[in-house]
């Protein structure tokens, strides 16, 4: 069933991809992968009902080497991608410009009407 998640985190994922675009650590350019890939890690946050997300992945190639980084754009699932999300309805995630870094950073707030125990 479809749900509008204002905030969620990816707890685990297994599957395979045929295409992926990554930004590697410290790089400005992107690595375009169009080959059989196994997902060995996928982590990140989803905010504002899917409008915002910050995802990092590590994938293995046919030779067993692993590459990882920041996902940029769409990834093409080859056979399956079993993504487990943790919904966090008591929180609201958003992205706001950090004056110090100039980047959109994750801001976590208590959701309207949420009760804390």
C-alpha cells in the first residue's frame, strides 16, 4: 500500500542493479555504472514525503570489487531490490541550507501532534 511518509530511514536492502550513478568521496564528477551490480549496502534518509532523500550505496561488481558513494539520480533495478524502510511518524525530516557549509542538511523536528513518552 502507498503511504505518505514524512520521514523514514532505510534499515536494509538487498538486490541487484544494472545501472547506478555515484558521486565518490571528495569528487565533483560522477561515476556511471552500467553493468551487473549486487547491492551490498544501502543507507539513508527519506524526507518530505519522498521529495528529499540522501542515499549512499555500496555495490559489488562481477569481479568482486566494491565501489560506493552518494547516489545521484535514478538506479535501475536488475531483478529485485528488497528495501526495508523504518517509518518515523513522530518526526519530520526536511532539508535546509546550512549557513556554515552552504549545503542542504538534514533537519529533524517533532511532527505536529506527535506525543513523546
